């Protein structure tokens, strides 16, 4: 029975700050409240100066505050009839903020285009919630989590519908195009969109993780969609010459990694990824005008073989420090091994980014920074896992063929990207590369109606 008034209680040894038939604030909600509040405050302060002088300034600020409020309601909701409207209203407000000025045809189309995906996600979530209510007779999320029978076919249908809703929200392939078509949005809107709202899909899966964990096949499907999205998003990012498109493709990739971690049964790691990505992407969007030069110079820099060997060694050390700090085994026979492998690739790439050309002076600083990155990320995963441990969200799965194929594709793609300039050349190979490049570039483009091809089309 849900507690009808606010008080400090303990559920299975876990302190819950607020539990009622309407709201439920536990460690997971607390983390999300902190993230949304901090990012929302920073973006609101930024918007006061950025949007100053705009004809729709006060309307814009009202919508922005309303959107942040809806996000806070969504992450604290315990009632289906609170979470669902908060979910839908936040998407509606985001679509309106994306439009901003209805006279601009490309912007108006981008908002309406995104609303199509949001509507599909909303309807799927509404049906999923209705099925959970029909099976349990409860209108509260926490009661439904305890009362629903996980081996019921209807439960699997509800979880599948929630997965579609999460994929629409987090721009997971094939529901990704709304995000890369949103580049006309004002910078504060892009920052809140990429740092906050797209994380809603991950939050939804994590909140209902106890229902997903018994279904290993469904978790594998989640993993496959996540890895596939991560791969194509990372590939598309490398092909862009526009900073906002580059950041949009990066978000698609990062959302893929977050969803993949949910599919691995490593939900605390997904929470940590969600938080770090939100903070990092908000910073990049708010400072996007100064990000072009470093990105271009990095993409054009060359690396010698000594830098690569040293970076691989530092990547191993970084992954070990991540393992030690997070309390996860460096080698295991479950999906934690995949997470360690991703930490190795990330730390190696981080080292390569700093160590463009080999020198002993740069090597020392690179070693220190890579080690700190591994430690910091490991500590964040361990902290989140400790906070949500009573929820039993860390449930590594047995490694299967799909996990092996997924990690192999990630590794091969990463190595191919690094060795691109050293691959064999020839007419046939160059032709294949050109065809692949053009098709991938075309696939990464936003909807044609969301692009302003002539500056005369914008007079506002």
C-alpha cells in the first residue's frame, strides 16, 4: 500500500525521502533532480543574456521554466496519471521551443517533425501504463513494480511498448532523425534538449529495470539497438562539417551507449553515463561557437606509431583504474567485461587526443590525465551503484554471441577510423570507400524541410 503522505521511510533498507501515491523520491530521483536542476539553472541564466532583445523573450523564458518544471515532475512521479502528462507536456513544450518563431518554415517543420516521434512515444507509453494498471489494479509505479507478474505475455508487451517510447525519446535508431533535424533550435533549447530531455528514455528504462531484468532476450534486443545506434552515430559525427550537426550525431551515439548499458544489465553505469553526458553536452552546446577550431584541428592531426602504442598502454591502465575505482572486476565472464572494454577504448582515444605527436613531456601529462579520467568515471559509477544498490540495478548478464559481435564491431570500427590514412589504396578500394562515405553522409542528414538553404528564407 502506498503511503499517502510525505515522510522519511525505508524501503528494503533504502532511505526514501518522499513516498506517496503521487510522488516518489529515492536515490534515482534524487540524482535526476540534481542533474535537471543544475543544468536547467545554468541554461536559464545563459538564456537571460542570449535571448535578450528577442521579440518572444518572455514567452521563451516561460516555456523554458515550464519545461524544466515538467522534467522535475516526471522524474519524481509515482502515479501513472502524473508521469504520463509530465512526459507528454515536456515533449510538447520542447517542440514549441524548437519552433520559436513560426514564420521560419524550417524551424516550424523541425518542431512538428519532432512532435510526430514524441506522439508515437507518448501513445506507446500510455498503452504500456494502461496494461500495467489492468494487470495490477494499481495506479502507482512502485506498487506496479511489485505486483506485476514478469512472466505474463502482457507484461512483455508493456515493456516492449515502453522500449519504443524510450527509443523515440532518446533518438535511438530508427527514431533518431528528429534530433539531427533540430539544429535550427536556439542554442539554449539545444543544450536542454541534448543534456536533459533525450535522457528521458534512459530514465524510463532504469525506473522500470526490475521488470526488464528477468527478460534476458529483451535486454539483448535493447543492447543491439543501443550498440547499433552508437556505431552509426559515431560514424556520422566524423562526417559533419557543421558544429551543431556534429554535436547532434554525437548525442545519438552517446544515447546508444547509454541504452546499450541498460541492455547489458548495468543500469547504475547507465545512470552515470547519463549524468556525465548531460553535463558535458550542455557545456559543449552553450560554448559551441568556440568549439569549431579545436574539432577541425584534431580531425586533421596526424599521429605516429609511438603515440598509438603509448596510448594503448595508457588505455589499459585507465581501464584498470576504472575497474579498481568502480569496484568491478577487470576481467569477468559476464557483461561487465564489455564495460571494461569500452573504458579501455575511451581511455585510449582520450590519450590519443592529447598525445598527437610523441614526446616525453606530453607523455607524462597524458598518463596523469588518462588515469584521472578512468578513476573519476569509476568513482562515479561506484557512487551511483552504492546509492541505488537496494534496487538491485547492477545485474550483469551472461555474455552471448550478440555481445561478442557488438563489441567486435565497435572495436573494428574504432581501429578502422584510426588507421583510415594507412589503409591500402587502389581504384576499387577508393571507389568502395567513396560509395560508403556518400551513403553514410546522406543517411546522416536532417530532413530536407528542416534545412534553410538560402539565408533570404530567414528574415526574423
